[in-house]
């Protein structure tokens, strides 16, 4: 619990968990905020659980966290990363997150980059439900660098890519392909990088500018 009467919901990204938000959560809580870090259903519990989850399960986890935050706080913000940004934005577009005061999006995902599509075409065509990251190296893909993962030490569990869940994430792009029916008034601050190998940063900027009345950007150049 915090001391300043404000809450922040931290939403993690694909094949991650609330643990990835630990440092940010501790910093915000130290500054007086109540911090809620929901687990997107299926992640952190093995490939089978991840592959069984659907977009509706993930959005429900975000909705529940925001609802809990609103019970005790009149001022609620969301900070989301990667897949989390798509889920939060979907909620704003659908009107289910209308009690959020501001949003921060880290590497917002609305469309994959051409490079990532090339990778996924190779991976998804393997016909498996799960592939370990070391297996991607045989396809010429350095997934550890792409997902910013450290290589496991001896005896540690190797990271994996749940391919059924990956297809579910890719299908989310259809949600952001159409023009806006209405402008979203919630202020949004987006952090983009031109060197992102997964998301199309230019499309993200275009989408946010056309769908939000108050969208600001911080862009990290490829250099």
C-alpha cells in the first residue's frame, strides 16, 4: 500500500511476469504509490499454461487489477510493457478502462515489424506448440538478444517460446488495424525505440496520434 492516495497498475509483457516489473514497482512504492502488478494468465507457469491462455484471459487480468485499484483510489495510472500495452490500449478503445487517469506505454505493440514477421514465419511453421530459445538459434534467430533475456546458467531452466500463445498475440494486431471510431482522451506517454526488432515503432506513433487526443512520445534513436 502507498501513502499518497494514488495507485499504479504495472502490466508486464509477453513471456514475462510481474517479476520483470520489480525494480519499477519498488521505486514507485518508495515514492508513495500503491502498486498492483497483475500476472497475465498462463505466464510464469510453464508452456502448457501459456499456450492455453487467450486474449480474453489476459484482458480480464488487467481489468481486475484496475478495478481493485479503483476501489481504494481516485487516481489510477497504468504502466504497461509490450503485450501489456496492447491489452491496456484495447481496454481504452473498448471503454473498459475508462476510470484510468493516465497511461505510460513502454515499447507499445500494435503491429509487428517486418523483421519479426520474417522470424515468426519460420518459427510458427515448425508445427510445434513450444520451442526453446536455443532452438531458435538453429534458424539464425538470436532470441536472447531479441527478448533481452540472459542466457541460463548451468542447471537453470531454459526460456521457451509458447507458439500457440504467440499466435494469439499476433492475432491482437487486427484490433488496431481500423480507424478510430472516437478519440481517447486519457493522456498517454509512449517510449519507443527505432532499433526495436519486434514492434513497428512508426506504426505505434501513428496509431497513438490518430486514436488519442493527448499522446506524447519519447523516441530512442537506433544509434
